[in-house]
């Protein structure tokens, strides 16, 4: 899976309704550049020590691109991601 430091935010995504991850930003960004994600793909940003599940805040790729730009949609610092999103 992803190689990340202990304080890194982990990124999960759903593929065929199953969680995939954790991955670090660099790995997700590489796959994004290859065009492997659809705009509706949901991403979950999880701090270390926290489990990922459907109650974790999620963001569609198109929403991340709108927030952070198309070049680096996953560049957003974890504290800039809204804590609660429904």
C-alpha cells in the first residue's frame, strides 16, 4: 500500500463500493495524472489513528479539483479540509 510517515494524512478512495487504501498524496497524484479516477470518485482524508468508513468526510474528485485546482487536487493541507461534511 502507500508509504507514509506517522503524521501523514492517509487517503482512501472507494472502488466498486469498497475502500481502497491507505495511500499517500504522491501515489494518488500519480494515478490522477494517469487518468485513473472518474470525477465522481470519492476520496476520504483520514488522520493517522482514525479508521475510515462511510462516516468519514468524503470529497468527489470534481469537488477537490474545484477547491484546489486541476493540477494538484490533493495538495490541500488536512486542516484546510472541512471537518464535517454531509
